[in-house]
């Protein structure tokens, strides 16, 4: 990843950072879906430079900055964040494309974390997979304990089904750059982005 753009969320008196993130990330997701349709081989990853997570008391903070990375400048031009975030121009500042600084000595992998937390959703999925009804699936899942996840997250809404969900984000440090693919959320289970 050689080029990036940095987005800074600008909270206002009536609008908090937490209410800007879902709108920003929904638009970013749509932009990445369109880019991946046109150029599936051009990975675009994200980082949260202010990300903090304390495992002891399970407190986390995603921050108010987002960096969008690509291997070449053209990919970020084609992504055209200014167009996708036009209606948020009062709440999000977007920098011009910049070169990643040299001498990077730390990289992070930002990945999505999903937890089996809703027994009814699991029952619907089990029913579909096994060809049974939801009531039978609930009986099979009897005794299931819901798990709660404490990682930093962004509240989103599925465009296909309309359900609300939390996009939990984990961060893992790496001393070396690892290439790979990124999802339409800019996240990856293995690929890293530079930290500076």
C-alpha cells in the first residue's frame, strides 16, 4: 500500500462522531463495492489511526480518523471518495491523495469480528441449511449461550435485508507488510496496512 487518503470526522454541536460513522461507512462500503466490481484485482484497505482497545476492561474507541490505502494513486482517484461522501461534506474532511511515508516499521491488520450472539438468527440460518423449520432449529440450539463482544464497532444497516448490525473491528499488529485481499468494508483477515 503506497498511497492513502485520510478522512477526519468533524462532529458538530448537534451531531456526534458516533452518528457520523454509520453514514460515512455506508457510503464507503458502496464505493468499495462499485470499485471491486470494476477492478477486483485492485485492493483498497482501511485503517483507524486512533483505534484503541483495552482487553482488561473491554473498553474500545474507534476514533475520528480513517485512512484509505491503495497500492497506486489511480485506484484512489477511481474510488472518488469526494463524490461518494458529497452529502457529508460538513461532517467529513478528506485529504488529497498522499504517498505513504517511507521507513514504515509497523503494520496493522484490521479485520471484521463476528460472534454467534443471536440465537434467533442462528436458528434461521440452521433451519435454512438443514431444511427444517425455525422452531425445530431453536430446539436443537437449546442451551446456547449468547456471547457479547466488546471490540470497537460501527453501527450499520444491511442494504439487502434492512437489518441493523454492528461491524466489530479488531486490530492485530505485524512487523511486516502482508499483501492480500480486502472486503468491501476495507477489512481483511490477513492483509495489513501501514501505521504511521
